[in-house]
C-alpha cells in the first residue's frame, strides 16, 4: 500500500477568540506552516500582547524513519533544563507553590522548542507570550474539586490566563515555560509547568472513548461491512503522529500512515481499508519533551494486545478471531465454586517456577504457559490435588508484558556449589540481566501477554493462544485463575527506550514530585504512575477489563494498591460486574506509604480506607504476630524477633514478664486475624478488658480495620520476603527436629486456613519451600526459586543467596545452610503436603470457616482461653453452626497448640457436649497421624487434649 508522506496545510489565519485574543490557527495545529502571521492585541488591556511568528517545525516523517535503529530522533534540542515547579490546575489556573504572587508572570511558548531564557535578561526566540493575572480572591477562585485534587501542593502564586480551549490545546503541544519578570521584562525565575490538570480538564470526554489501540474489522459475507484496520492513539500534546506498518516482526516498514488529530479528544487516528491482521506496527510521535527538546519517538502502542519479541513492535489482531482461541474456548466452563469472596483459597504461583524444574513436562513446555496443559505432569497433579482439597484460585505472578525478561536468547546458567557456598549466587548475579527469570513486577505493556512464557515470542499470535490454553487447562482442573497486576508503576519512565507512556504524552502518566521529577516510592528506579489522572485511570480500567473479558480472568491481585485511588478501584469493580455478568474479586496490597500516604493526594485504596468496598487487602497484623518481626529486620532482629509459632513461647520461659506481655499480646493479635480483622468484633484481651478489634493497637494503627471479611486477605507467606520455612530456620532452636519443623509450618498454614476472610498461600509453602534463605528472590534466577513436585527436597542449603539483598545476613546464614538438621527429609515434606491438604478439606467442609459478614462472625465466633489467666500456648475458638444450613455441623471447636508439649485445656462451657474429631483427621492417610491417636475430648469436664505443635478441629454433629 503506497502512502504519501506529503501533507498540505492551509495558511494560518488570524482569528479572534472568545477571550479577545488574536491567534494564528491552521487546519492541523497552531504554527504548523511556513507562513508568517503576527498580531498585536490593542483592545484588551488585561490580556498579554501576542507576538507570534511561525517557523517550520519538523520534517514530515518518511517511511524510512520507521526503520531507524534508535528509539528516537532529536529534531530540536532545547537548552532549558529547568524543573517543573508550577502546576497547571485546570484550563484556567496555574499555581506556582512557594512563589510570591507579586510581580509579573507570563507563559512563553515556542513550537520548535528554541526558547532562550536566562535570569537577568528578557526571554528571546519565543513564538508566543501569554500574560497572566492574579485572582483577587484565591480561595473562591478555584473550584472545590481542583482545591481537593491539589491539596498536597504548597501555597504560592495563583495565576490565570485567558486563552480559549482550542488555543490552549495547541499551545500545549509546544515548549512552554512560566516566567517571573521584573518591570523591565527581565527574567527573575522560570519553570516548566506540570500539565496533568489542564489536560484532564480539556479532554474530559476522552474517557468515554472505547476503542484505543488497533481495531480490526473483518468484511462480512454479504459485503455490507468492509474490512478495515483502525489505529487510535491518545497523544494530545503531540505535534504530529504517524503509524509505521510492518509485514512481520522483523521486516522493514512497508507503509507509513499519517494520522489525524481529533481536537475534541486528543486522539490521533488513521485507517487502512483492509484487514491486516498478523502485521505489526508502531508509532512515530513528534512531541516536545521538557528538558530534551522536540523529539521524534518510535514507540509501541500502550494499548498493544500483543507484540513481537522483546516488545519491539505491536501486533495487529482481533482478539475475537477464532484462530487466536483454543478449541472450545468460548464454550468452556469457568468453575463456579466461589459464591462469596471468603470462599476463596488462593495459591500464588509463578509461571516459570511451576514447570522449569519439572522433568515430567516435555522440555519445550518447561517454564511456559503450555506446561499447564499437561494434566499428567507432576506439577499439574499437585494442582489438581490442591483443587480437590479446597484451593479455589491460582494467582499467577505477572503475566503481562515484562520489561526485564529477554524474550529471545535468554540464558539458563549452569549453577553448582556447596550448601553455604558463594559460587551459586556469583554465577546468577553475573547473568541476572540476561537469564530467563524475573518475578515480573516491571510492566512494559499492560494489555499484552508476556512473550518469554510463550513457545515463540517472535509471533504475536502465539502468546495469546497459549495463555488462553493455560487458563482453560486450569479451569478444567477446577481452578479459577487470578492475575497479579502492577499498575502502580512502569519499569521505566522518561525517554528510556523501554518507556512507552512518557514518550507519547511526556509528563502526564506518571506521578510527579514538587520539582516535576517522577516519583519512585513503589520501585526504584522505576516510575510511579498517576492513576488519579483521567487517562492513566482509564488505561488501568481498560486493561483490567480486557484481561477479564478476553482471557476469562476470575480475580485480580493489585500490587501496591494503596497507591491507587479508592474511587477508581470501585469503578473497576463495578465495570467488571457489568461486563462479565459475574463478580470478579479484587484484592491488593493496601500499604500506606510514599507520596500518597495518609490520603495526601486522594482517598487511597489502602487498608484503612476501603471499608464498605468489598475489595480485600492483605493484613500484616496476624502475619507479623505468627512469623515474628517484619520486613526490614536487621541481622540481630531476624533471629531474635520470634513469632507466636517459632519460638516466642519458649523464649518467654525464662522471663515471666515476657510471658505475661509479649506472648499474650501476640496471641491476641493472632485472634485478630482469626476473627477476620473485623473492626467491630469484640473479644477479651490479655489485660482482661473487652475491646473491639479496632481498639487494639497495631503499631500506630487499629488492629481491626475492615467492615467485612471480604475485605481482608490472610497469609503468612507470599513471594515477597523469606518463605515461612526459611524464617523459621532463623528463629527455631537448632535442635528442633525435622518432624517439628514441618509441624511448625502447618501451624502457620493452619492459622491462615482458619482465619475468617480470604485465605492466601504461596506456592510451595505446603511442601516446606525454601529459597536457601533468600529474602528477595525477584531476580535470583531459577536456582533460588525452584519447586520440587516430586517432594524429594525443598532446596534449603543450596548456596548463600544473592549478595545484594542478603550479604548483611551471611554470618548468620552460613552455619544454618550447612546444618543438615534443618534441611527436611522427603517424609517431612510429604507430611507437610498432606497436613496442608487436610486443612483445606476442613476449611471447605463448613461455611463456618468462611463466614461472609461481620455480623455472622460476631454472632458465631467465640474465643475461649483469653484474658490475663490464659494459657498462651493454645488458641481455642468455637464456631456456632446453629440455623446455618451450610455449616454442616452443630458446632466446631478448633485449637492451635504452639507448645512443644501436649496441652490440656478445660472449657467448662463445653461440659456435656458431644464433640468428636473432624472426619478429615480420621481419614486414612491423614497428614498428622498423631491427632487421631492423641487428641481427645472429655465431655464430663469439657476438657480437650491436644498434641504438641498441632492444629486440631473437633465438631459436634446435628
């Protein structure tokens, strides 16, 4: 297809705007021609004088530009490297925090980016000067919503201009500097201006657009619909945009499509009158970049649905095309085993971890999506067994397009070394940027599947088809599929070759600090996204909705969700329900930190701000009490900060004060977790008082913080930080037996399984997974992230973990890794595996473990053995099943004994009752055989006998 590179523009025409300004306007944009237009406004004294002189801007892009090896071409370099300390609040107002409003302020614009600004001299080489005024009543001048949005910025000069919306939109495509001048017109100070507020105000209707990216229309059989391929890119500050078309992912461009700007929406669009599915594309975007100049960026589509290898070009396809669907895709059944969010029992899994070490998977499928399609493999048999026991969801670590995994020619290094050797980590570190492993929290393209997990990353269709096959295989195994999504940052920002958003609309998609630099509190040196801005919120929403609609995702886990606005999350939740006709659960990390902490910029989707939303957050309350310590422990604390299950009780034996304070308070915090962290749940605490959970302190926050059990996710281990087995290795006495180490593991998993709310388990936690003490294995290669589905070993003692995050612990780690008393035997792994499945079966057996409302929890859950006279070694809880048909039992009593000795507990209220061991404990092959033999209920006294280090459940039948 031959496409002309020539565009003829009409000459600019002076017109008067509604504000009385005279400007030069052409059909494409302001000042885009060789003509000259100048005008001086004489009749509006309050407005600035405009002296506009247009100059040729960029050479119109040529098809050869599509094949240039660089990711960008600098068309005009700017000499101005200023910060962006002022904020364009909306279409009318600018605020410069910290600046005295006295004096003269003006905006200077240059279409070619050639402004010359130096303090003490007048501005030169400007195409346009826009004067501003200072409102007399600052507090009433700004709309309420704008004051709320920008409540985080400091006071300073509030300025107003009089440009029309059309003129303002054109000016925003240019170099634009706010200048403070003295009475002689000399520069006192100057700054770029942050543009998110004005962009959101000018283009409010763009969020209603449903088709961004590429849209393919096939021709109809009767000819009434013609085939077409449409391209739409939101780039309101760009001066020119074209689309490069490539026949393959590696060929030279065969066409260049000029695109036309819709001034109402800021969307550039173009079309080809045929279906070119299977081809590839990227954009040429000519845009001014503050501090860099006028740049021609060669950039992929932020709405890419797939790409060629290493994300070099976007893929053209219709996701509804039958060739991209496995047989039976549209008709296959999604498991309907989650009626309420609290029914969810989640198993968190990394795609590559799942099969790279599984010799029962054919070699070509190892580490790939397709490994999940082999039902006879050891890994799939493990998942099927978990599904039958009670796991409802597999949550996959990131499967969107990842910036830090090479999709072609990645390496798998040969690793070897002793139990406490440095050799393994040295080998991995030397190849960390080139190997095939990464957790994947480095988003490149949000809407496209990761290519390294596909059998052919070069072909954009393959990853789509194979990801769908994986989802379908998991559904057929009775498992719903959840997705870990990372919309809080991109892997790169600015003009980095792997930056996408910032190279299309510079300064818009990312959250900026007071100097206009990209915030990086969620990831260094990444870039925090700004989902408080309309189009970043839309991108997040559109992306989540696409994954649910096109890949049948059943739930989503939001990484660092506290950096997103609650309102946006609620809109997404509602949209998912409307789109799919079923509830799709949202959970996430509600941590409160960084530049948005404590609602600094908006109401966050954080732990304390989501009451009533039915969106779940991970709870650190019971997690820290159970494991001990917390993230960031130093070398001493990692051993000394023992938790409820791994040595706190034994450490207290030598200190009555510790017993009466720390251990009992820790037991109370465990009960908080078991009660679902419900703010209004009432129980007796260690000091003898009766309190709501919200009245119990957790650091500087309330321990109970949710209004519904659907809003809490309970866990003791996930991909972050040390595995439970590894943290126990630091904290349990060295003399702890193999059997007892496995039993302690089950204590932690049992507390998660029996806690009201959503249960979340890390893959391998059931088989004593170790990362050889690595506390941050995100880039530690396959070696430190392995899983063994043959249950022969857990990979403890396979070398000192990577130096970067672990070196300070090496003196402690070395003797531990070399100590064979810690490394489990196959029989210990098997016991843990089976005992975990027993816990899942018990949880699944009764809705009492999965109550769906706070009122039910308050009514049906009661703790015994509380207060200052408690035996802190035992958690004892009663669940009342009366008048609840799905309870299946009249009552349940469960116990967690964290002592290394048998415990006997008398509960007078249970005297004369008829409790018996849960049927799961009595099954042939039960994981902990001691329970059937040693655990007893004595009806005459209401006494219970509990084996050491055990999780025991008694039931009373109707």
